[in-house]
C-alpha cells in the first residue's frame, strides 16, 4: 500500500477477461481463464472443426458452435473489426470486386439495431410474413447500440446494458412506437411497478456521493450525501474554498432571481442564448472551482459539458440555479428536443430491463426468427440464450448476417418494369453483393453519402451534418460491493475524473432473473465516459472525442478504471487488484443521435433541418435510424423505421 492507502498494484497484470473479436475471429489473451466466460467463442467439444478452419472453409463465425458475443469482454461497442471497412469507404479506398451471392430478397435492411429490426418487422406485417428479408450489420452481434453485457459471477447470471439504457423518452411514445412495444409483450407501467426496485439502495442506507480529484481540485476527497445532506455540511471537508462552497450552496439551495426586471419570456430567450457555464460564470458570478464542479453535470444526457448546453435547456432538465427565476413550465422554439419534451409533457413511462433495451432487440429478433430465441414472453427474454447459428439460415424468410459491413448501395436500372437495389458488403476479407426489391438504410446516417454517392448534393450535405455524440459505457464486474456499503453510497459523480460517474447496477427482478441483494455478493457497476473537449462547438467536440476514442487502447481504459475506483473506494476497503473480476468497455464513437442545439444550430423551420432533408427516399432506398429523427431515443428509432417502410411501400 502507498501512503495514500491506494494499492500500488492496481491489478492490471491479474488474469481477467480481455478478449475482443477482430473481423469475427477471437483474439486476445486471458488464456488462464476457463468456465462460462469462454462460451463466448468456444470450439466444439470434440475439438473437431476449430473456428479458424471452419471459417476458411466458408462457414461464418456466427454459425459456429459456442458463438456468443454477449459474454465477450474487453473492447466492445464499436469493437475492432466493426468499423475498418466503413472507414476505408469513407477514405476513398477501393473495395475488391464483389462476389455475386445470387441471393434476391424483398427487402434488405442495413443495420440490425432497433430501427433496422423494427423496419423488418413493419415490412413483413404490411406485406406478407413470407416476405424474404436480409438484415446486414457491421457488428458481431445484433442490437446496434442496444447491446447486452452478460457475465457469470459466482455461478449467477449478471446483466448490464452496454448501450441503450431503458424505455424512456422526453415525450409519450407515439401510437406506432407504443403499439410495437405492446405487441412485443411489454407493459411498461406494469413492469416498472412489479420488477424495478428503485429505492433498494436507499432503503439500505446508501446515498449518492461526489468525488473531488486532486488533479482538478487539489486533493482526493469523497463526500457522501448528495441530494440528502445540506450542501454546507456535505461540502465542509471538500477541497474547495469557502467562496466555492458558498457558491454551490447558493446554486443548489438559494432562490435568487439572477435576471430581475425582465419578463419570464425574455428570461427564457436570454437563457437559450447562453450556455449553462456562461450563466454560472457571468450571471451568477461564481468562481472557477465552482464551474469545475458543475462541468460534467450534463455528460450523461448530452455527452458534452455545461459549456455546450444552453442554460434554458439545463433549467428544463432540472439543473439547479433557477429556483428564484420565476420561469413557468413550457418550452420555446429555441430549445433542444429532450428538455423541451420533458418540460412540456413530463416524458414517457419508463422501464429498465437488466440488459437495457437489448431485451427489445432480442424480442424483435424472436419475432423475426423464432428459432433463434426460445421463449414466449417479454419476461423470459431476459434469460433466454440466443442461438446465433439460427440467424442466417437459407430456408428462413428472415436472415440476419453479422460482421457484414455495407459499402455500396445503389438503385439498379429498371428492367422489364422491375426495380431493384444492389447492396455490396464486406465480410472478413471478401466483398459480396446481393439484390432486393427495396432497401432500408437503418445505419449511421453520416455514412449514407459514401454508400450512395448518387444522392443529390443537398441531401448528402445534410446527412454529413448528422454527427453523433461519442460516449463510453463501461461494465465492471466486482467480487462484492462491501466497500460501497461501508462508505454508504451507491452512485458517484466525479466531475474531474476520466469517467464522470459510476453506480451500482439497478435492482431489477424479472422472469427468472434475480438481482443481487447482499453486499457480499458479486455485482456489476456502470461507469460513464464522454470524451468531450470543452470550448469547442458541440459537433467539433464530438469529432475530437470520436478520434480520441478510436485511438485509445483497452489498456488505457483499464488503468483509468482501476485507478479511479481505487482512489474513490479505498477508504471502504476496496482493492482493485483483488476486487475487479472483469471489464467490458462499450466504446461508441458514434453514440447519441444528434439533436437540435440552440447554441450552435441555425434557427430554421423543422422541414429545413438536416435530418429531414437527409432522410428523403432515393428511388428504392429509404432511410431510418434515430439519426433521421434527430432524437437519441428508442421510440425515435421505431418511428423512423415505420416512416421509412411506409415510404418504400408507397413508392
């Protein structure tokens, strides 16, 4: 142990799972491991037909025994092998002449996320259940951002979302989206009441905390009792000046009107034109350390700091400092989609599956390919094990082809009144082409101009503006959570750290799945990182952050995770070398769909916004994904799938 009480050996050399897929082939270490985690990609029990030899013989990795990506650890999300072909197309590199598979479909969907899976569902429902559909996805698993992280800890199944967190939206779900959720057997309100225990940790005396790091604030210090202890008492031992503590107390508990003498409407307009950081610095007039404390408060929702979110949007989302401003409920035009929705409607009903909205993706796959996911209800989907070898069978009406990156999509010249689309994709080291009567692009919209260079220039320019927000959801498996219990906390806000926050896995019991109950039990924690660069416009921050994520190796993430948890939790007896069992870094360089930001985006009518211009149908090609709805929510993904299919069928 060092003088600080933090173990010098953070445990980076301990044998935990650190495995990745590279172009569908397992790579990495952890050779000392055995047991359930190795089921992620196992050879047949008799040793005949190793994955490499079968793949060389033409059989895809997803068809091999033991293929099970939810249990892979290490670098996940946009994992190695999932983006290189797309980047080659973006960079203008030539693709090898494709092999014609001879396959022909009624519909090809590019993207096996919730929008793409919904598009396949809607298409079959509105045409025929025998319609032939091929779904291509660049990842080694289906679900898109609705990714499932699965662990076996002490013989117990533990789940966490690797991406999309829950059913939740700033506005009630549309009839189409709500209808699909009901059709999948999900009763959101009933499930929330019956399955979620949102007060579990508080009932056991645990609270929220904040960690002040020495690099930002001068000393490492954990305080416990955020939102439950008076601010003055909470921050008494924090490494802050008396002025900064007074600033924070005033912001959190005060009721000053910082814009006296002007109407509420004018206040809202003025607040929409300045960032929350500028509001605190120039209007409230706090000192720099106070700004540092609040800088990361917007990371989880926006993926950028308070310098890139308007003060009005922060007011609508419930951030402090506005109690005495006299602002009535209700949005104005200069507000983002998320805060405007919540302040107008209070948002949708919510529910968190143990694996996030991966359960929605799995239910959609079950409906499309029943043999791939046994079971009959939205509750048993949580513990149902997917059979990936069933996803791409020649005899099936619907086929899902993983590790297959679309690189070219074009309308073919009409022949004998038949209009078709040709899609070229790369799988492994080879290119293939297939045909269909229509195509839905439910992929990252910024890629579409590279896939379809024939698009009109204004449409391509609009699509190029739909820059997504990079972020990282990290799942860390711990031996137990006794350190949290001893310290009396379940969630930590860490504004100056590599990960701006982390929390114990929510308690959700559904179907046969049961969450942990005792501090001595193994548990998963979720850590959040948003690689934003304060001071730049939002999309410029996104671009810089994306480049950083793609250049950051797993070893860097692991060191930062171990160091941060040690520095925060060591007073409770936490030892990263002993207590960390596995790490899954869900890296999303293209994360949240872009929403309107009044600080940086021009004020134009909705029909002139880039997502609307960019999603226009092009021949037999239509465009879906939450990007085309300019809203980073599952209902947006579903709504856009519905629109794209409707446009295609009416063409």
